[in-house]
């Protein structure tokens, strides 16, 4: 019963981590459209009544503002301002760092070493995991996701011998976890392909 409650709680928490940010984004979008309604209303009166012109123009204006902000964020000053806002405010929000890292990983725009797919030795089994960081003494901090909610799980600090990095895509690894393990054969195949190279040492090469 206790294990069931823990599983239910972790699954609920993972669901909230997905639903809440999406809900807040939609809420902010609607609020921004409402605020800009008065600004576009004179132009909306020139459009036939059968078309929801005010809402459409408000949405287009919000998207235009987002486009301009996105362009500014690509400049040196914009990046500096973004980094300051992130370190000062956003990183203090629960779950922000996790979602930012996951979003960049899925988009293929992350240069971080973290979230490298691996197979970790936990007790007598190999489990899908992600390498979060490498410690100074050579050990790894790994995140072992829960099934089928990749955003929930447990963190372990393991020796290098118990962590086997695999050369598969981050998105592919996430899909395997979210599909109750279907696709984990890619983990095993990648580990087996890397095993011969790992066993070969400079002394073995003639």
C-alpha cells in the first residue's frame, strides 16, 4: 500500500509539473490579449463583425511582441539580460531549471553534458538512467526516471563502473521510459556495441 501511495504521489507530481506551466502560459497569453484589446479595438472596427477581429489582432500583436523579444534575446545585451533574469528570478521557481534543460535537450540546443543516456547498475539490475554530472572523484550523479513519468524518479551517486553511457538520442531514451520500457533494446544494443571498445586497452593494440 505504501509503495502504491508513493507511486501515485510521484505520478501526480510529474503530471502537475507538466500541466501547471502549460496552464500558466495559456493564462498569460489570454491576459496579454485582453490587455491589448483596447489598443487594437479601433482597427478591429474596420473589419466585418462576423470575424473575431479584436481577438485575432490581439493574438497577432502578442506574437509580434514575442518575435521582437526573441530577436532581441539573440543580441549580446539581450542574452546578458536573459541570464540576469534567469539567475535572479526564474531559477528560484520550482521546476524551471528542469524544464529548461529538458526543452533544450529535446530541441537539440543544449551544450550541457548533463542528461546523457546511460544504463546504471542498481542492485542486481540494469536500469535506464541519465548522467547529470561527473564528480571530481570520477563518480557520476545519475537520475533514474520513474515509469511512465520521466520527470519523476530518484537520484543516485554511483561509481564509474556501475554507470554505462550509451550512444542513443535523448528523445529516444525519454520515449522508452514513457512507453513502459518499450524501446529499451536500444539501450542494451548501444551498451553491447560499446563493450568491445571499452575492453580494448592500448596494451591490447599491436
